[in-house]
């Protein structure tokens, strides 16, 4: 029975075509998919590899999937050989690229471009091609003992990976970061046929994995109560690369950024020859000492994928209020707001930013190399998070990284955020742009004084001794792998 399901499971995505009324195409695609899977299974059929071989799969940009990259590093550190599958894009950190235990196999992203058929038809066709592609790649690589899949995105990967695991004798583990159907509902609405199929798909096939990880206790409980899935909570923890940045490294990064962004350039034109300045730091060339510049701006940091679950108009409105505070004579530092990331809504927000004419606030949107991002976080004064969970059950990885860098955070509230951000302890939680503006005013008043509230938050983060990823992973995931062997 299990073998039969393994062969039929890749056909589930074709319900999209069937629901759209394209029954003839759904039947044809389903027949072709089954035939191809049978041929590939016969061709690549192998017994599961040694117990120290794992496939980690992300149906997305590998370089922008930090949790799964952390999994790969931890597996390699514990003697596992890792095949890391995902789309090319952002360059992974050197810890990944230089690790001889990790073999990266890039997947070509499926792009369907046609001038006929409805959008739901084109989506169904894309799912069909992706299903064949995933099955082909997973049957071609050396047979792993475990396959670890990130969800979302899980359509069509969950069924395809489960089918291949049955064929190859591998154990299937899903790491639940969120629910894919709730993300899709942002665009289509909860009652769209695609969203309803995606919800059923995740609910049905998610239960067929051997083990499950999730990111919060709230999600663990939701999976148990509403999905009948038993999961283990693995909190995101900061990687060792995230820490406070020494002034010397800050200065080097600011010099590098000053080549492209005026906000990081020295504010004074008359700089003594023995000083090398940025907007924030100065290097005494004779002694090599680096210090903060007197009266420097405050550095506000945020990172984003520029998607619909983050409303950056909230931050822009708060910065308008901050500019008003300055113009009214309130003693506050000038502000540099650096927003990192790439995504579909970046151009939209860049157009909004261009229409703002601030005197005391400078906003720049930038994309950093993997090695520079931790250095920037460790150089900031305050982080802002606008992530609103589509399910209300996941936590923003960006805040974890900020806390690892001892960077206090102002974050927009949602139901389970308290599992990470402790209001009035390591940051503040806000509901709207005005609350954020008032928090910026509070925290940046005398902001370089370590006795003010911002200094207290930073000190609390230094003293909290957050559990590091390696320790957390060894205590949580290693026993799970042992139990499934």
C-alpha cells in the first residue's frame, strides 16, 4: 500500500488542473508523471546509504535560507555527509562553501511563460514540471538515510520527497517554518481554490513524514491539535557569526558602504590628514585607534524579503514623525536607516522613499554579501522588525540574528512573538507607526549613554547568554536522528 501511494503521490498537484477544468491535461500530465517516476525508480533504485548521509532540500534561494544552511553545517559538524539542494541566488556564507562535508546541488527554478490558459492552469503546469524535476534530482543523488525538507514552500515538494523516501528507504523529516497556504492567501485570499488545495495538501501529506521540527511552541501545539502532527520545537538560535562588531571592523565596513551610500560618508569636509573618517567612526592613522565620532548619527537597521507580510509604510511613517521631532527642537541624533534585502516589493517601497525629503533621516536600501551582513548587525544601535506572521505561529529569524549581535529590537506584535521578544527586557513591541515613532524617540534620547533604556536592553542581551545554535541543535535534532535510525 505504501509503495502504491509513493507512485501516486506526485499526482496530487494535478488536482489544481482538474479543479480548474483542465481535466484532459490533468489526466495526461498525471499519466506522464507516473510513467516517468516508474522509469526513474527502476533506473535509480538503491538501498538507503550509510546512516551518515542526509539530503537537505529548500524549494527556494539557498543563500536566503539561513535555518536550513545552519542544519547543513550542524550535520557536517556531527560527521554527516550533506547534499544541499535549492535554487541559486544569494551566495551562501563561506562556512557553507568551504565545508567539505557539504555538497551543494542547485536546482533550476521552473519558469512557465505562455500566452494562453488561465493563471491557475499555468500554476498547475508549473507544479507538474516541478514534481518531475524534484523526483528526478532526488532519485539521481546518492541515496540518503534522511531527507530534511523546509516547509514552506512545500507544494509540490512534500509529496514528491515522501514518495522518493518510500522508494529509497529514506526517513523523511519536515522542518515547519510556517504554513504555505497562509502565505498564498496573502495574494489569493483564503477561499481561492489554489489556497484550499494547498491547505489540504499540507495537512494530508505533512502527516506522512517520519519526524517533524517546528520553530515555536505555538506552532507545535497547532500542529498537534489541528493537524494531528507531533513535532519537536527547535528554536532558531544565533549562529556564532553574529556578535558585536569591534570598532575596527565597523570602520572597514562603513568605508566600504560609503563608496555607494552617502549616508555612510564622513559628515565633515575638513578632516585632519591623520584621521580617516566615516559618518560613524574615525581612524587615527598614526596610532591605529578607531573611535566613534562625537555627535554621530544613530544607526537603525532592518532586513526584509520585501514581501506582503511586512508593511514598511509603518516604518516610513514613524521616520516622518521622528523627522518632525527633530524639526520641533527635540534633542535627538540624526538617523541613518539601513534596510537590507531583496524582494518583489522593493521597487514599490523605493519609490515611496524617493518621495520623502528628510533633513535629519537618511534611508538606504542595500544588499550585502553574506560576510558583511553580520558585521552590519553587530555595528547597529537598534533593529526594527516588521514581520507579521501569516499564521501567527512563526518567529522572525532576523530578530534572532539581531539578538545574537546584541542589537535591541522594536518589533511589530503578533500572537507568539513573546516567545522571542521580551517587551521592556530585550526590546519593545509596537502596534502601529505612532507607537514605533514614540519608541524611537524614547530609545534615541541620549542614546550613547549606557544607562538609558537602549543601553539597558543591550546590557540585558549581553548578559542573557542566549543558547547558541550548535548547542540547541545537538540537544534537539541529534536524538531525533538517532530515534529514526
